[in-house]
């Protein structure tokens, strides 16, 4: 029987710890204790969809997925490489990547010198030389305000947003499949009008949208409570050739212990690395917080002084003075490890997480290094798609492409000249921009 703690069960199904505790008290699910920890056996929770999927996981089988041919890919808004690396591990060959941030581009080039990385504004890239030659396009476009969009709900309403740049690249390249990635709140933004605009734009581009999903990273061998919206669209002429299946979850929920020490995902304990430190005053406060605790574990006078105006606000404020627990997945990482409202204190030492600890929680391999200032590194990692989540989705995409390949065989195009042409045009425009 596979044991899962109450807190990890709550994280798995996306509910509060208090709700799960009430279920235990009411006897809704059989409760057990292992090692002094209250929880459940997964086999006794198999009526719950997330648990059922884990108990019938095809994770091991899906890891054997290999591409029938070399599937080419273009990625926009590549950041520090979480999505790109995961997709590459699945079998995609990245032909071109674009990212605006200088440090992130240095990270991509240092780790993968063979990737063609264009640094600069995506709006100045002409993708037409790649038309009809690329299999897949992806991009985690930044979350800009779409509030003005949605009046007509079509392609034109997305102009001026960075989703439009993803849509424009789709229009110019005409890949077989494209994928967008964003925060889960995108579906409810502006009372749903934002995402309806995106759906209509996808339809106008001539693509069929797979029903989008919010994927919980902890279900895909990621020791972090992070959720990302994934939407996948298939070119209409191929939409009836195969059926896309979302990835099967891993067989268990991994915890912070699996990130920081030798585990199923890492062969060694986390290596030492640079990291920010707390001021002495803050360190003294966090010294009082136990593993897995927060401001509620502080003496009232200390908590009031530390929290300032937040003390009077409503809500749980559980991110404040928060110390992580080795026995739970990490809270979602932010771009800064020591923000007062979203504290991520090391479970055993009174300090923020280091750069390498941050990277491990996002399932970057230890040989993936980050360039720039320490702040740049935290930002790249905090903004990334967890590598193992991207890898799992990538394997599903490779299986889908294999099915398309079987139904409608195609060849892998040599894109080297087209990429050189794109880079040359971009460089020429860059020079002209600087001149004028």
C-alpha cells in the first residue's frame, strides 16, 4: 500500500489542508499513521481521479517514447530554458529560439551552443523563411493585460499583446502543431473574455484546439506545487489524423527532500552554490519558525512587528515567514527567494534557498548553469517551466507526432539556410534600428 500524507494529498487534489483534515475527522476516507504522520493509502482513494491516474500510471512506458524521425521546433519567449530543455529531452530538435533577456540568452547559448538563439524583440523577427518546414512551435508568452481584447473575439483583438506574436509566428511558419503555456489564471482573466479571444484567434489561424488543461507539476515528477496552463493546437488538415493524449502522471508525489538530496531524480545531494542571505533582524525572526511553519508559529508581538500592515489584512497570509518542509513539495517558486509576502526559507537552515536548490526544485539538471547576476539567475529559474513537466508533455507530443507520421508520412526539412536568412535579416534590422 502506498502512503501519502494529508498535506501531500491536499496538494495533489488541489484543496486545503483543513479540508483534508475534516475528511479524516468525518471518516470520509480511511486514515492511517506512518512514522507519526497522518495520511492515507492511495489504494483506498482510487475513486479520486488524480489518485486513479497515479495508480494506473503509464509513466515508465511513456518514458520509452522515441521520435520516428527528427521533429523540428521553434520556441519563443524561451527564458532560461526549462521548456526548451524538457522538449529537447523528449526528442525535439530546436531550430530556432528567441528570448529578449540578455542573461537568459547567455544561459541558453552556454548550455546549448548548437541552438540558434536570437536575442531581441520578437516583433522584429520575420519567420516566413521557415513556412511549411517546421513541425512544432511553442512559447510561454508573458502574461500581459488583455483587458481591452475580446470585443470581437478574433485574431485582430490580440494585436499589441505578446500572444499575437506567437499567433503571428504560427501564421508565418504554419507548423503542424503549436503549444502555448501560461499561468492558470489566464482562462478566467477578464471573465473569460481573454481566453475566448485566444480560442477564436486559434480557429481563425486554421488550427483545432485540444481542450486546454491546467497541469499540476507535482503529478509529473516535480517536487513543487506549481500549476501551468497548457494549450495545444493542431493544424486543421492534420486534426483528424491522430488523437492527442495528455501525459500520464508519475506514481508518487515527490517532496523537497527529493530535490535537495539523492533521490529518484538526482544521483547526489544538491551541490553548494551562491545564494542571497537574510538580514540579521529577519534571520532572528525566521529562527523561531519550525519546519513547515509560518507567521502563525511566531509569538504574537514578534509576528505583529514583522508583518507590519499585513497583520491587519484578511486571508491566511501563509506565505509570510514561511519555512519549507522536507516532507512536502516546495511552494511555487517566485523570481526572488526572499520576498516577504512569499517567503521560501530553507527547511533546516535559516536562509533563503540557493540558486542550485532553486534549480533542483524546478528539476533542472546540475550541469545546466545560469548566466548573469544572482538576481538574474533566480529570475530565470523562478519563471521557468519545470523541466520534468515539459519533458512529460514533450513525450506526449512526440507520440502524437509519431501517429501523424504514420498516418501522413513527411520528411524532416533542412532549415539551416532559412534560419541563416532569418538571423541575417534580424541583424540587418538591428543595425538600422541603432542607426536611426
